C-alpha cells in the first residue's frame, strides 16, 4: 500500500517475510517514479535499510516504526543518488544514528565492487547513473533502478554508460537469485528471466536504432519515432536521454553514422 505501509499483495509480503525482507513504498507516484519509490528493510537485530526514499513524513515514520520493530538500524545502503531515493536520508539519520554506505563523499563506507556492508554485497551497476550499486543478501538482490518491477529504466549519457550497464546486467544474471527487489514496482520472482529480458530489450532498441540510421534518419525526433515509437508522450524526454546513451555506445564502438544530431556530448 502507498503512504507508509508495507507494499504488495499478501502473498508477496509473506514470501518476502520468509526471506527477512519488507518493502515500504513512498507516496510519490509519477511518470518516472511509477507507483512510487520502494525502500527495503532486510534482517533483524539489527535491520538494514536500502534507500530511505523521499522526505515524506508518513514514509519516514513508517520506516522508523518498522526498524524499531525489527530491533533497530544497523546501517543504510544507497543504490544511487537520485532524489527520490535519498531525499529523506538526512532527516532519517538525524533521528537514528547509523553508518551510511554509498558512492558519495560524505558516506561512512565508500561503495566499491565486492564490498560487504552488514549482510549486503555491493555490485557496481552503472547505466542509470554512474554511482549506481545493487546489493545482494543471500538470494535477494536489491536492484535500485538497474532493474525495475514495472517498465524499463532510462540510461544516462555518461561515458561508457550503456556498455557498462549491459555488462552489469550480464554479471547480475550469473548470480543464483530467488528474487529481485527493485526501486520501483513489485518484487520480481523470476530474476534470470527478467534480467535476460532487460538485456534483450536494450539490444532490440539498438537494432531499431541501427535500422533507422541505415535508412538515413539523423534527427533526434525521427530516431525516437523509429526506435522508441512505443514510448508514451510523457516519457519521451527520458527516452531522448536514453537515445543519447545508445548513440554514445555506437560512437565508442565505431558504428555511429556521420551527421547524427546530438543533444549531449
């Protein structure tokens, strides 16, 4: 449920509970946040929080109450620095002292590939943002915005972003996981299938883009029309950002046709 209660159907909550996990969804739905931003709590005595989420009173109060019931807070891990995932961080830490693991200068623990933070194993999963990490605890992976429970993610046009994202997905696919716990949307109980779908989705976009370029299309609008024709109008700006990441990848690989309109770089 939205607004400070554990989210998901009864069956989902029960399955997550058996793994020591609870999801709380913030009341911040929108075109980019979808049904709202998920915060995740795993373990007991103490519990560990992944992504505090937005600074919404009801959401923060629900996090505090859940953490209290589970024996207190051992630490906070942040998947990435986008506001909907971290806006409530300072307010939460003002009420509960706990170490912070993140890819940001003020973190108590600087994230890196393979780092252990309590029960969490960090995996660098760039693409959506260069500071993005996923966390594995047993058979559970907290994917942030690398893999979503609904829809797909936009890829930022940072150097090597899309190639790095695909490589991260392939590495994630190698792990023996029971469930993916994403930053938005419901839990994913067929992890390997969803990750494989995400990889194929990106490669399909690339094939459509290459076909459009081969047809002589060069403008951002006409490339979007050809390769992202299924994207709703409100998500077209995000698709335009992802288009730039695809063009960057083609340029890095020496496959970008000349004369393509570039919005970034």
